[in-house]
C-alpha cells in the first residue's frame, strides 16, 4: 500500500490502494513534523540524542524541539527550525532523583506523588498523580523565556502570539473535575489544588496547559446533568456514568478533501482509552454515530448551539452498542460508519475541503446501569487536549467518482486537517506539570 508522500500534512497520511481506491488516515493531533527543507517527516517520540550542560537528552523528531534534564527541567523551542527563542521550565522538586526512562516517557515515583514526563508528537507533557492526602497541594515552578514576552495570559514572539497560559484541571478517582488556581509571577508559576470533595488518587492533567487559540474541533456534552466544554475536556466520552450523570456524548470536526460524488467504502474511528472501565451484564455502553446534516460545519460555541445542530443530524446513523470494557492506554476501534459520511459527501452543496461534524453519543439514553467503582456503562477516549499523539483518528477508504463529466479519471484530492500551527504550541507547567502542544 504505497503512501502518497506529496499528500502528507501535519495530521494526515494518504495511500493509493490501486483501482481508483484511496485511503485517508487523519488525526486530531499530529503525525508529522516540518523539517528545515519544508517537507514533512514521520514523528518518532522515542528518538533522542545525548545533550550537554543541564540537559541529558534532546528529542529531535517531534513538532517542537525539546531538551530534557534528568531533574525534570526542560527547554522547549516553539519553532524547531528557529532556536533563537525558547521557554525554560525548572525542576518541580528540589531533589528529583533519576527518572525511570521508557523511551519518550520518564517517571519519577515518590511516596505520595508520581510525576510523568512524556514526549509526544506535538507536546512535552508533564502530569502528576497525587496518591494520597500527604501529596503536596501547592507548588511553585521556575519559569523563564528568551525572545518571548508576556501580556496577561498570552506569550508572544516578535509581536505574534505563540502560547496561552491556561489553568490546569484535576480529575479524581471518580472522574470528578476541578480547576486549580494558578498564578504567574516573574520567574515562576504557582499552582494550588483544593482537594475538598475529591477522592484520591487525583490526576493533574494537563498540569499546566499553554496553548494559543482554542481547539474548536472537539467538544464534550452531557445532557443529564447539563455540562458542555469545547476543546479542553481531556476526553471524548459516550454512554452513562450513573443516574443524574448520563447521556454523555460530543462532536468532532474533520476537514475532508474528499470530492462530492465519491463513494465512501469504509470509515472507522480509533480512540485510546482514557481510563479502565469494566462491564458486566447490567452495565452496558450503547452509543451511536451520526453527523450534522450541513455542507460545511461551523466551530462549536454554546451548548444550545450544539444541541440545535445535533437535532439537525443525518438520517444515516450507526449504532456502536455493547462496547466491551476498556483498559487505560489501549486502542479500540469503532464499527464501520461509512453511510454517515456518505450522506454528508452526497449533499449537493458539499465541496472538497469542507468540514464534517461527526457526533458520537448516547443522547438517546440507551446505555444501561449505574456505575460502581470502575464498572460502568461509559466509554472514554483521549482527546487532543490530553494528547496530540493519542487523540481520535479517523480512517476513511473511498473511491473517487470517474464517470461522465470528470475530466481526470481516478483524480483524487486528500487532506484532512483540523490543525492550526498555533494550536499545536502548548506547554507544560503545573507542579512543573505541563503541556506543550
């Protein structure tokens, strides 16, 4: 299956299957990095070279160039091809010790907290797991920059915004979420968690999320009780948690350079499990795919707007029912929902390069059973705010129309992007935890 190298984008791959059939694989995150010669190359998150001075390794095959020290300190270059400006983040604890290194993932395991640094394609992510009540609830992290200025929460280089400081979020053992307070002062960032009402262990993820602009291509919606968030949920979820915490779902926008008249042969979504959930005979996760019935889907804004757009969905709907239990960090793939995409592509007003709004949800409240511990009828996968590497991926096989009126038989145009260069730059910083993306 030869790859069409000239068709690469930062978040898509293209393959020629022969006989006029094409395969498009796209991600809501990143798949390639831009080389100095302006060509795209495959990301390798484990590839690193020995560094010198206060850093021990440099990761060279990701979107951003990252230098990492054994003490957790790091230097991030927003533009891997221009090293004149960068951000330095100091070590989170005075005595860090040496990490356990697993390729691009480094672990510091303490008695009451565990720190994880993970080099991903579009980010260097530092998160913390607070094991018990003795874990620190406040921390100040050294923070400095060269060639970068700050106005409010926005960081600039040469007058251009390159990053935004955002508050980190804590997620407890029961999935309850709470925003940490954070203060940015000269030379440091201080974050503080109020753990009242939360159940340990508590994960700070992302610890400090710095990004410019908003990720308007993903949203999470819960109907009962009502909740809506755009671009920073950390997961895509569908199904049911418990009575009063049910009808979970959301939307994902995908830019598709698939021409009107194409035949969609297959389409499937791959997610990476955000946590471990077991199933039993009484807790059943039933979900459904559909799409907004429109030519070119707008960005997400409010819950009311989202609900109106969900009501205007395709006639084609594909059930993903009886989803098995999931294991954290394991990938799982949906059934084929080609008919949903086909209905959108067949709209008279559809043009290659338009945006499809894909819904995955249980808003019809078909899942069964209340959760108990880690056994429940909810299915969750990481979104782009949690990981630019393991966020949703869409795999489409299609055949371009070659009938009368098509001057170029077999012609195809493939590029699916939900990427803006500014959106990829996110930083880590929270307990020295943070996320660069």
